[in-house]
């Protein structure tokens, strides 16, 4: 009998623990209200993972992990669209362009990232299809689940805290009134500048996340840093129906380690302006 149920009754952590302990082989299908994910396991180890309609081809994964340039990725997609992942992998290895370890490391990182996203899925349904694995053309890996479970649990706790601070991604953002503040002087990452460029009272945080290609946890993490630093404020999107006012309080307390974080670095920079 196939294992199936509701995520409200059986969490991703519990599912992965069961698969690990029982050394299961097969594919876990998880369906949330908005997305679906497929995670394959072999003998209780992560073998493959895909979320939604994301391009999960080897060429794209290697491009995302900076093993291929944009031009190389485009040429492969245009000239060898029917080439399987295994065929492409062998071609790159035989050409001495990449090693087998390069390819496996990129795949392991990508598949692990997909699974870690699932820890924040609190609603949806799942089923485990025994002995079903990806097509032969796909490259499978072998990743122990223990560290994935530990890291996923940490991300879940962080997500829950951020969800308390930013309960709805349908809110918008506006720049706070800070005379003399020059955003160009802030030391931000490329991802943070991308989000900054999209801030507009007409754009919800959800829309900004989609445009910046960020998942719920990533966009909440970035926006929370901006809120803590006093760079932005939460508002109702322009033209949206009235919603209950939300009162938010942010503290600036933290350990010496936390003071090295992005949030405190931004705060220190703003104070020096």
C-alpha cells in the first residue's frame, strides 16, 4: 500500500526520517496549493528532485552553478535540445571540460536545495510511489538525508520567525523617509540590489519575489533585513482593497555574531551617513 496523506498530519521532516530509516526506494510526490515537487530516493538516499515546471536539465543546473557560461548554456540548448543529461555529462567529461565530481556536486547542491524548500510547505498532500525512479537519461546522485533534515529544520524555524514578522507577501513596500540617506552608499549583495530596484507601492512582495526569482524564505529574509534597517516600510499595495492595519515592532538586539550579519551591517552603514 502506497504511503500518502496530508502535510498537516505528517510533516516533511517526518517523511524524510521515515524514508531514511526504512531505506526506501521510490519517488515522493508533494502537491501544495500552488506547486508540486517530485523527489526520488534510492535505498533511503536522495537521488533526484524537481519542483514545479523549473528547467531541471543538466545544462541549466550547470549554468546556475556557474559551471557553464550563458553562451555555452545557450549553444547546448539550441544545438542539442534532445541530448539526455547522461549524454551531455559524458560529453563534457570526455572533452575534459568538467570532471565527474564537478557534475555530481552541482546536481547534489541543486537537488538538496529543492528538498529544503519543501520544509516550508505547511499545506498540501503527498504520496510515495515505491520503486519509481526518474527516466534513464537523468543522472541520479546519492546524498545522505541526515544533514538535509537538520538544515531543513533550521530553515523551518527561521521561516516561522520571518512569517511572524512578515505574515503576508501580498503587502507592498515603500522607502522610508530618511533625509540624507543615499542607497548607493549601502553595501548590498546583487540579490538585495535586485529587490531594491523592484520596490514600488504598486508591487506586492509576492510580485517582487517572482520578478527576482526568490522563494518565500529568501524574499522574507531580504525584506526583513530592510525593515530592520529602517530602509523600507510595509504598506497596502496601491489600488488594493483595505486590509486591517498591522502594528510591527522590530528590535535591534543581537549577539556579537549576529552583529556581523547583513542586518546589522546595513544599520551601521546607515548610522554613518
